[in-house]
C-alpha cells in the first residue's frame, strides 16, 4: 500500500530554519521515497511502511532539539502518482 504524508515542522526557537532544512535534507537521503517541499510543508510519498519508518526516524532525530512540534496528515494513497498522471 502506498501513502502520502504531509509534514509541518515547527521548531520552537528563534533560529527555526536550520532544523527544518536539516529534517528535509535527511528525508531526501532515502532513495525509495519521494520528498517534495513547498513554503508550507513537506510531502512524502511511497510505500506506507518505508515512508512511516523514514518519517519516524527523522522526527526522533529532530526531537533532540527541545520543543519541536510536528503536524502530520496521512492519506492511504500515493497522491504524487495521481498528480503526475494529470
């Protein structure tokens, strides 16, 4: 089963951009998922377990920074494939 996850990351500190960029850079190291970013969030697409394992691992890494907030929206379809077929 494929999935799409919309991730919003809010590091609660003055210098918030470096932790966000680091989170996105780490997600981009996974070859078997697709990561797309925009000004509001990061979308991750691919096989459910692989996407969730990658996100879980990278959120755990980000939690080394105190007071990190993540908002996730998870869909049980690969919306990246749907978008590309239009």
